[in-house]
C-alpha cells in the first residue's frame, strides 16, 4: 500500500500528558515513573494524590481511600489487559469497576500501565469512563473506574440486535467528544476502538474504555507504526504496516457504527453474503468478526476491498454519509473528530441520552421472560 500524507493537526502542546519515562518496581511495593507512582496509598502525579472527589450533589460522599475499602462483588469480564471486577466501596456503598492488571517483568508493560492511569486521570470529560484511583498490591495494579451498568456496546448488540439510528447518534456524539479530547488535548491515539470498548449505563451515557493500547504522538507531524489493538477493527493503513495517526480511530469508529446498525460485521463470510447474497443468518456471530475466512484473508479484505457501504433505503442519507466519511480508504479524506461533531447526522438527529436510556430499558424488559 503506497505511503499517504497525513493531515497536520494544530495542538496545544502545553496540555500534553507526558510519557511516564523510565518505569521501575520498588522494594517498598510501588510502581514508579518519572513523576507518577502507584502504591498501596493510591496514584500520585507530581507528588500529589490523584483520587477524584465526588461532587457534593453526586453519588457517594468521598473518593476511594485504600484498596481495603473495596469488597469484590463479582467478576464482570476479562479485557485485553486485565480482569474487571464489580466492587463495592464500603464507606459509601457505591459500586465501581475495578480493573486488575498483573504487573509482569518488562519495563515496557510497566510504562503502558502508568500511561493508561495517567490518560484516564487526565480525561475527566464526557465520553471517557471516569477514573477514581489506582493501587498497587500483590503484584497487580488495581484501577478503580466508574461502573457502567449496561456493559459494552458489543454486549448490547448481542442481547438486543441492531441499534436504531437515533440511539447511535446520541452515543456517537458523546464518543466524538471523548475522541476530540484525546486527539487534540492529549494527542493520544486510542488504537482499540470497537463495540467491546464502548461502555453504556442506565442513564443512556456512552463512554470509551480500555486505554491499554493507546499511543501518544510526539509532535503534530508524528505517526505511529506499531501493531497493537484488535486486528479486525484496524484501519487499512495500520494493517499494511504503514504509519498512522488520529484518523485511524475514526475508521474504527465508522466500522463499529456499521456493525451496530446492521447487526453483523461487514467483512468475512457475512460481509461477502451481504454484498453478493443470500442474506446473513443468525449463525453470523457478533463475537467472531470475520467468521468464515482465515485471519489473513480477513486482513486482505480490509486492505484491498472497497470500504463497505450501508444499504441504501434502510438508513438516512446523512447516516450513510457519516459512516462512509469515517471509512474512507484515503486517510487524508477522513474528517477529524471536531469536524464530525458538526455533521448533519449529529446536529439534526434527535438522539439524546434519555432516548438511549429508554431504548435500553425497553429492550431489556422485552428480553426478560414474561
């Protein structure tokens, strides 16, 4: 695949989240970077404790204090970089999600953990899961995060089927706000956007999670060239081994929207039959993107085939255009997160968090035995 010129982004470099620098494990039981550390007493950056206090009118009465303040309720799942548990904060009775990441022997892994903690701490914005604190104990880092009680968008898709356009519009508006913060303020590429890393709660809010694969650009002309993330949702330029930038996240977002609106993954066996008939069946698993083709054939399709088009007549022209712009093969033709926030599909569509909450509640009620 030929090299492509990337668009230049004007970024406030003073607002960047710095690299953690050299990382080490201390004999006293803490994980340290240049100005960041995680210990039994929590996360500290520049010597300051970093637990986020709750607003006076918000849930709970205080921020997490120590790891012993939490009781494990049950396991929620297992992500790309750790186990996630539902925990109860005993002083307040509030539920949180605790991501437990085993600390290995490689400094590269230590740096990645500190990078994720710093990114979450610096991202107190709608569209990104809220960070509370992090602790180091028993060979693992325990990150305390906001509990999103409706699981991931992938869970929702499996349970309820394709999502209506207004629901997707509300979700997308919020996610793009989070991406705008990552790209413009922190200059971070998420690198693993997919339905499984988009979380929902009963209030109808959608938030990005799992920053273990994120990478930072050193300056406005820098590009990343590392192979991380979920291959099926990677942009063509990433799969080809070329350099990539913020626009690779927009491809992954567009692909996720395509899947969530159609109820199936556009590449692989289901995608082939969608394009050529007969239509996909219930056997086309949402848990196995690219079902029916080998791994390398799937990657070949993403790189070489034309971008998948949403069926005309089934969706609004504005939505079809939005997804198509996200999934342009030529990276310079993909809009930025800021530009997409001004797209008619988002500005004119009536999707709201209340609508998402109502749809989730109705769908869940319909799924339960009567």
